[in-house]
């Protein structure tokens, strides 16, 4: 896995050799004439070590205890699937099996074997199940992938779940609710059932039965904050779907923006996303004169209708971090807010590369602070339902995307200003005073020699 900065410079050769400063979430480039450019991501770019700022490379390496990890990453992974935090927390968890939960009774379908390292992933496979722990800059993602409908699974009732044993103090950790996405991009609600130290995570068997495979379930655990998320709504009524959220998810590879309609149920879907960026690395006296948001579309599922992806100046800091208790306030404010700029229209939208938005309002950006935004569909904003069965949404690369170069970037151009608290150090003037006595003695010798020549040396 390449680092974020290496992968970015591969596609922006004009910035090679211009790095002026680094911080956890930003790289600053010198453009000349006192102008700098800051590239700020929602996920960390660097960690601080004894050698200074180091770029994250999350390729798994084994330590002396035969656990896998990476420099700067807080999580360690054991071959049996045990996840533990190397510092700051005594918490551990281990997913042991996949099975069916019916009325509180769990029946295993498959035990998960020891894993093997594949890039930044610890992979454990058995039958139709592939369980992976994916290392991130501040935690880990857990993914259970089903390649087909499992044998022996009754479609009548219950939940398909994986069983996780949890131990220790989880204070300071964030656990995402998790989401399930099938091969067609449909999102299914994930359920959690806790019985003491054992947690069961999965989805209704009836949802598994109607999914298109492969089907992926992917909750996450983080130490610290997360920079982006999406909020969803599923409802039989379009107005209800726009007005009331159903779930939220953070720490995933993708964010969702748009709408969809599934006539077979029937069900309307609405997706809105939020993100934040830290401007802490900018001098508080810096003068920002230009900004734009760069996002990559991974899947354009706007088959029913095209729409604008709108960027809103939405301050959701009072709801940061997101939870089931505050997601509704964020969801509603995204619908009610006014547009700052349009990222792109989905007509002819290119996928798999960073694309710039229209210029953003720089008055929203305060050096040293945080910049909060949200994303919505223009058709969602106007209250226009999907015209027929099908999709009108996009999947955008999020801060936890496995390809660092595709993660969202806030590009800020600014005039660098000396620190208000720092003192300008100027060299002390050195005044050189010539010794006039030397000059007078030399003049006297020159006069005597001239006199001797005139008298013939007498």
C-alpha cells in the first residue's frame, strides 16, 4: 500500500519537491511569491515519530509477538483474528464464527480459521464466507463478505450474524453501526445483539435472500474521531424518507449521496453525507483566497435521473461525533441548508479519479479551526422523487478508502503570514569604522617620498 502523499504526487508531478510543511491531516506546498497550497484530508496523512512526521504505510508487518500492524497505527492483529489496541486502551475483540441468531439462540454455520496477511488486511476464509480485518490510520474496519447464499440457511426467520467476543475497557473508542451493501449497491440495515461480552452483528435473513452477491457487512472501530459519514433513510413513503433518518455509518470506504426507489417492497431510499477537515496546520494569520473540494466518484448509479451533488456549509460540530441520538439533527439540517457550491452533475460523470468542485466560499474557512460540510442531491433538495423503479445516487470515496489517492481533499490556497507571536529575527548591524590614523600615516609617508624625489634625495 503506497502512502497518501506518494500516490498523490504520482498524479501531480508539478508539486514534486515543493513540500513546505506537514501535519497530521495536511501537506503544504510552496507555490512561490508567498503563496502556499494546503491539501487537507479527512483521514490522517502522517504520524509523528522520533524522526518527525512520517507518512502512513499500512502494509501489515509482524512484530516480536507475531502480531500484525504498521508504524503509527494503533491496532495490532493476531493470526486468530484478535484485534487489540497497542496503546491508550485495554480493549480486545475477536470474531470467531458465522451463524444464525433466532430468538436469542445462536447456531454456528462456520468457524473462522487462522488468517493470513494480504496488504493491509488480515484475511480468514471458509466456504462462502471471507472475514477481513482492515488496518486503518486510527483503527480497523471489519468486513464479512458472502460470495453466495449460505447452505443450510433458512430464509424464513432470524438473522445471519457473526459472533464477536469483546473484552476490556472500550472507553475512548468509537464503534460504527456498520452497513451491508450488495453487488448492486443496495444498502441493508445492520443489527447488533449484545449478550454480555458476546456481540452478534448481521442482517435479517430475508435481506440476505434478496441481495445480489457478493454481499459485504463492514462495521469499524476507531480510536479518536472520524472525518466523514453518511446518513440513510428507508421508508415506504417518499416524504417520510426525506424527513426521517433510519441509520448512519462512518469509517466505510464510500459515502452515499442521492435517492433510490425499490418498487418490489416498495421502499424509498435517501442518502446524505457529511465531512470535516482540520485547518489546524494553517497559521491563524494566513489569508485564504481560494478553496475547492476534490472528490472521487467510485460508482455512478444515477440510472433513473441525473442530479447535482451539492456542497453545503453545514456546521454539525454540535453533533460530532455522530450517534443514533443526534443523526436526525444532522440529516434534517442537510436538507434545510443552502448550497455553497456544486461538486459535479452526474451526467457523464467520470469515475475513479479526483474531480474538483466549483470554488468554495472562503469565508467559511478559519485557519486553525475545523471546516464542516455536507453533501446532498439537488433532486432530494427539491423534493423530486425517483420517477420510476431504480437508482439515482452516487458512491463517493470516503476517508477510509483503501486507495489513499482517491480520498476526499480540501484544497486551500493561501498567503503565508509570519506568526503573530513569533519575533522577527534580524541580524544586528555591523558598523565598520576605519582607523583614520592608518590613513594619516600612509599619507605622511607618501608626502615624504615625494619631497625626497624633488630634492634628489638630499
